[in-house]
């Protein structure tokens, strides 16, 4: 059997090529294409390929993604991250296996805890004041802010997949109460103290001090959190979105924060992104929302970087190399999200 | 038996009087004195008292503390925090029981995790850049900083008391390796993977990514971490001092940070403090060290506020009320640190 063709599409794959090279052991004919290369050569390469690793920079632009429709012999497409809400399976040939990859769950959970602890303690403000000479926040002062605690607060997880489980494990160690809802009812197991379905969403919203979105974006979850759901939240509660921007209704969220209907929000995912055409987007790019979230003081806002840890990148690309090895060896692939009809 | 005299000394006690009133049920004759009251009346009140709750503001000034030497009938002195390195038991009458109090262990652990996660992720810098319009740190960019993770790092705890145990429990949930040394050898138990005595300090320093001081300040621990110990640490390791400043040799620490011999430091405790004479120290006060730590970019520095959470304050003063109730009822006191000879 001739060596299968593998196409590494986009700058992302080039970036992590050293990890792939270190861990891949299959017999491949490897090709690569990045934005900036000859556009016609993309169609040639795509047309011949059996397996494809798609980089983010080639996904976010419709032009590149449409070229995947020319991959008539494609049998395995590897997405180098988790979300695949952007994927239209109808452009792929029948019988093509699509895999995503994890490895960033613990990085996401660490990011969520970094942000929740910053919300409670306000370390950065304390430090800025202290560096400028003030002892105002010291333990024996009666002025300054007495800071908050995560202890005894309730974390409500919407969706109970891999990321939510990592958050739950840490919440338990922080002596928080952890509750969750997910699409399908499953058995209640530690560290959860309550586990409902999406029909119980309002109950979760009413009980939680931190409402954490850990669900996919799909037609069922688009604008899942709307003005009505935001009204259900406690007035001091914090909404944490590390899922996808559009799980929360954009204008409703902005208004709830502006009018201080909820305590605040920790937002890592957005409504507007830089185009993928530029493989290395420089400073600038569109504002993350049509609304001025950056004018609000009750928001911790970050540029979709929760998973951006060195360890998560390494684990993900090691898992991709392992999946490529599996494909070559005819072994079952990991992280299969769909097989096209 | 006549009601025992209780003296609430210092502004701190006044601040938390509502909690005491809510939880105290003993039959006391209660008196109070705060800095600013007539100095002569302090001596009168001290001379008559059976029990004393000392506020921080009356401890940090030698003048007030010396007045405690006049407490000839004192049988029980309650310190409203944990450290008692400042206490000279010889000024107290024989048979006096001194208690401290906890309740802040989880707040301390939360603070340590807030600071370690800030060290790894750099949330505040990411957010500042994003608010000013930059997508540089987003997950799909190849510029910006790929952030770190706590996962798989090693936490080395020096001292394994209540605070260190709370840190260890959280470290385990973050998939960190946790090791410790303490004065007395005890059995190795989860989540520790290694447990030595102070004789093994160098081994702990060599293995740890985060060296966390959780020990008392006493003659055995003063300058415990000196230039020699700092040299044992990994070049990327971070020293976390939430114990007492003088556990670490001041100049050696500054030089190790300035010369980047270690990765950095998270410092909540210091070498110079505002006087306790001012019960509500305003902005200003002495610099925390004779060295310019505030000119270093590899330090997270805070004004001894790790335990300054609302929950910790509430738990501590509830425990003090409980101890006062125990004294009245003749029940054994909690948190006894010494009984004077």
C-alpha cells in the first residue's frame, strides 16, 4: 500500500511541526500549505490528500475552508482544538472521520480559577497600591477592601464535559459547592452536589455565585443565556464564559453588566474576531463586541486565551501525532466527533 | 463567683464587636480601651482584668504592650490572629494561658493560588493589553506570551501546619506534586508525595518550582532562607513568603531577585511595617524593606493581606467568642499556644 498523503494546512501546523516530528512514526507522504503560498497549489494538495490537519488560520477564513470541498479522497480530518461549530460536514466527502483534540482542560480550569480568584481578591489592585507606597490593604488596617473568598460559594456548571469536570475537581478542593446541568441526565457523582438537565437551567442560575459556561455552541445553545436567564442570576453572581461568545446574547449581557443586574462577568470568548487571513495578527483587529465591554469595570476580559498554555499546546500536538500514528496503523482514532454520511 | 473582667484592647476588637456580641453568652464584666483613650485608664483597666483580647494596633507598639505587664491578675490572653513571635511571655503573670486563633487557613491558601496562577498566566497583563485593543494574546496568535501552568509543577512546603495543609489539598486538585518539610518527622500521607524534616530542607529547595514558607518565625527559622538556600533553588523557581519577612534573609533575597538567580518571589510579609500607633494607617508608612523590591519586575508584592478576607475575619472572631464562652464555662480553651510558668 502506498504511503497515505498527509496535508498540514496552515501556519499552526508549522509552528508545532517539531512536536509532530518528534512523536510521529507512521509512513506518510507529508505536504504543507500556509496562507501566502501559491493559492492554486492549495487546491492541488487538497485534492490528493488522505488526511488533513487544519490550522486555525485556514479555518477562520471562508476561502480557505471552501478549498477543503476539493478534498475528494479525504478520509480523516484532524482539528487541532476542540470546537467544531464552524464545520459544515456537507463539504466533506462521505465516510470522512473528523476528530478534534483536547489536552487543554486543565489549562482552562487553571485560567478560570485565576480569574475567579482575581475577582474575589483583586490582587492586581492591591499590588498596584502597595507598589505606589500604600499599606492601605494590609491585614491590620480597617480601610482598604476586605477581600472575598471562593470558599462556600456555589459554582454552577452549564455543560459537564472534560473542562467542567476539571473545574469541578478544583472547586471541591476550594470547599465550594458544585452543581451542574447538561443535555443528558447522568448519575450524580462527586464532587457534584446536584446535577440537572438543561430543563433545570433556571434552578442552576438562581443558586450559583459563579455561572460557568462549558458547553458547545450549537443551535440549541446559541443565545442560551438571554435577558430572561440573566435576570434569574443572583445580583452578585458572576457569569464566566470560556465557551463561545454567542452562547450568551450579546446585547443582553452588556446591558445586564452596565445596569449592574449581575455582579460581573469573566469573558474570554467574544462576538467579533480578527480575520484568519493574517496568520500572525498584530495589535489591532476589530473590537471584540459591538458593545463597549471595555468601558465596564465589572468585567475581566481576555482575548480567547484561556487554553493558551505551553503545556496544553504540547499535550494537544502530542495527541494529534498519536492520532496520525493510529491512522497509519489502522488503529481506532481518538477524539472522533463525526463520520460524514 | 463574681463575673470575670474582660478587656477588649485596641480598635480591632471594636471593629469586630458585633460578631463578639452575637456569639458571646458568658457572664462578663466587659471593658474596652483603644489608642487615643486616656493612657492612664489603660493601666487601671489592665490591672483589673482576668481575660484580655489584644488588638493588633496595641501590640505593634511597645508602649501599649508593656502595659500588659501590669495585668497581674491575667489568666487568659487571646491573640486575634496566629503569629505570636512578638510575644515575650515573661511580661505575663504565672499561670496565664495564651491562645491564638485560626480561621484564615483557606483564605491564605486562596491567596497563594491567586498569586501562583497570576505568576503562571499573567492575567492582568493580558487584560490590560486586550482592553487597549490588542488581540496579541489570543489562542490562535503566534505572538504574545504562551502562558504557564501549575499542572505538573512541584510545590515545596516549609512547615506543614494548617495553612500548608490547605495549600496541599488545592495543589493536589491542580495535579501538582506536593512535598514538605517540618520540624518533626511525621508519617507521609496524601496529598504529600515526600515528607522530610528541616534537615532535608536543601532537597526540598532543589526539587520545588514553588517554595512556600508556612512556618513560624522563631529563633530556629529566622533567616532560614539565606543566600546559600536561595542558591539551591531552581533558576525558574518562585519563593512564596506568606509567613514572616525575617524567615528570609532580606538582602540575600533582594540580590537573588535582582540578579535573577531565582525566577521570582511572591511576598506578602515584610521587614518594615507602619507603626501600630495609628489605628487606621492611611496611605504612606515606611517602605516594606530597606531594599527596592518595588523596582523589581519578578516580584508580586502585597501588604500582608493574604488572610484579609471577610470570611476569615468572621470565622476568627466567632472562634474568639467561642473561646471566651469556654473560659466563662470553665471548659478547656481552644488554640492554646502556651501557659506561662
